């Protein structure tokens, strides 16, 4: 609903029986009965309030990924919405959260419990971008997202709407996820009921939980019938842990089938052509594909070059045979993206992401709510340096950043524009420049391999 300067959405989180694999029922945890959840559309500069009612049988937390959001609505991992039926009380929550395999310790006083319904307020003092919302409960994010708790949240603005880009039903968000299914069709997650306490799971899932079926917007190998026109495809890797290398097969003649126009934080300055896209968990790539570059009737497969067998094919585009006129185009200049100057940084902070069978840590620490790894001052330019011995998609809440270097060299092909997640590869050092603004409070930095996150590779930073 809409009133004055606020749009309000109501979402009920509930169990739903979905048909994902033909003829089988999958019992999912959903936002509003679908997987992905409903796509919420907001306008830059207008407040959106999303009221979440929890009719699931366990606590929930909602985070708007990519949102420039006050701390109280950011989905802090211990700010829980308890089930509306009263089946959980504070005592049960404490039991769930303490004494895990990783011995997360916490000050239980820091927990913030709401029963039934919680309203999240998003001012959307930010530019147009492809955001997504998902569960963020401490120790259970991987489980909840795998079971279905994820959806798109798009933000539009005037700048973007003035451009002659494809829109309407030719602007398509595509959430790519991998899942495993049990024989009866249910989602198979290794520690669904037993939790992280299950002996051996840490060692067995060093790379996170990988599925063997790729879903696009909740469907296996879907086919999209396209006209011979330009389409805007907003790719999101919503997988817990899988990396993809997306490629069109066949490539249009001359290559460069993906024309990237945006990333995590909205439009790039200028379009960039790619033959393939490497996309880590939580990253978004906003691309235009011009299907008029294909002969009428071509079947174009979207492949995952990092996959094999059942994880190598993602979806298919069946190109129509007509010759419609296209009044869209991709302008040479998309936007002004002001550069943050790392030379002006008053602080350089190091974050070392370390994985071993002994634990997943940032700067040697497992996650502990209420303990700040950093205290950035609002408005101050900072350089954050991420290093690792493993593979970690590093995500920072509250504000987007710009990648400055990889291993002291230039940035990678997928590092352009404003980002909130950057793929950190083994033995790499990635430097980003950022500036936090507007909101004081506790926010998160974490690995977006959701199993690493749940195994405590997360930290608070507190803006002041
Ligand atoms: Cu998409 Cu802190 O997460
Ligand atoms: Cu986030
Ligand atoms: Cu990781």
C-alpha cells in the first residue's frame, strides 16, 4: 500500500509446498508462499516499510542486501522475529544459539526479540540498483536461504529511467541458485535439523554446501522465449556457496554477448562487454543481451563453465523469428560514478579471512555479537584490505565500495563500479575504498559463502 511518502509491503513467512521438480512436492520456507519471494520494487528517495510476519516454526531475521539502511532495520543476526504462534521463547533461542560446534559466545542481553511481526524501514536514500533480501539469523543463514528465504528488491530512479534501456517485461531479474533434493523432492541440507553441532560438518563442507541442480528463479533449466530484441538481465548469484562462470552458447558473432551496464551498486559509468561473467555468491551483474544478434529461431544456452554435468547448464533462451523494431539501446555513457580517492583515506584497515578445520575467522576471531572489529567514522574515506588463504566472497553492509586493486595490480574484469561483495581468491589481497554515511550503529562484514558465515566468519563494525 502507498501513503504520502511511504510504500508499505506485508510479507508473511510461511511453509509452502512447491512443485520445483516435475511431479514432486518441495516443502520450502518462503516469503509469501513463493520461491524466490515476491519482487519488491521501490523508488529512490521514497521510504519503503516491509512488515514481516513469521509463521514459520523458527526465528527469522531479514536483511536487505545492498540496502543503505539504518542499523535498526539492517537485520542484525540476533535481532529476531520469533514465530507468531509463540512456539519459541527467549530460553529456547538461547539454547539454539549457544554451545554450537564453533562455541559462539554471546552476551544474551544483546539479543533483540520481537514476537510475530516486525517492520523494517528502508529510507532508500540511494541510487537505482538490484538488491535482494534474505534471512540473516546467526548460525542459520545458510539453512534458511537454502530452504527458500530469498527474494529481489529493486530500486528505480530518474537517472536510470531517462536511459533508453530495455524495461518492463524485457527487464528480468534472474536469481541463480543451486540445490540438492531428496528423492521425495524435499530440499536436502546437510544439517537442517541437527544444526552446526553435527559432528564433522565443518570438515566435510569446507567449500560450503553445493547443490547438484541449478535453479533460475526457482525453476530447473527454464526456457525463456525472447524476441529478437535487447533484454536487460539482472543476474544474482543467490547460491549459498557456488561460483559460476556464465556464458552464452553460442556466442553472438563477434563475441561480447553480455554488455554489462551495472553491478551490485547500480549503473556503471560506461558499458563493458564480456564473453563470460564470473559471479560469486551475492554478486549482481546487470547486463543487456541483444538477441537480434542471433539468427531467427536460435536456441541460446546459458552455460556455467565452472560446472560439470548437471551444474553446467543454467537456462535457455529461445530466440523468436520475427523482425521487431527495437527502440532501446545501450548508451556509451550510463552514469557519473564519482571515484573515491584512496589517497584521501585517513585509515587503512586489514581484514584477514582465515579458514581451517579449526575454524573460520576474521582477524583471528570467530563471530561474537556485540564485539566490533572496526569503528569507522561516518563521512571518512577508508581503505579496507582483505586477505585470505582460501576463497571468500567478502560482503560489507551499509555502503557500497570501489575496488582499488588486486594483489597490488589493477582491478579485475568484474570489479567495476560500486560493489558490496567482492570475490576474494586464495592468496589474494583485495583493496577497496569506502565511505560510510548517514547511519550510526552496528553493521556486518562477512564471508557470503553462507556456510562460512554461519561457521562464524563474520564481524560487526560500528559506525560512529
Ligand atoms: Cu547478503 Cu550480510 O548479507
Ligand atoms: Cu548485506
Ligand atoms: Cu568464505
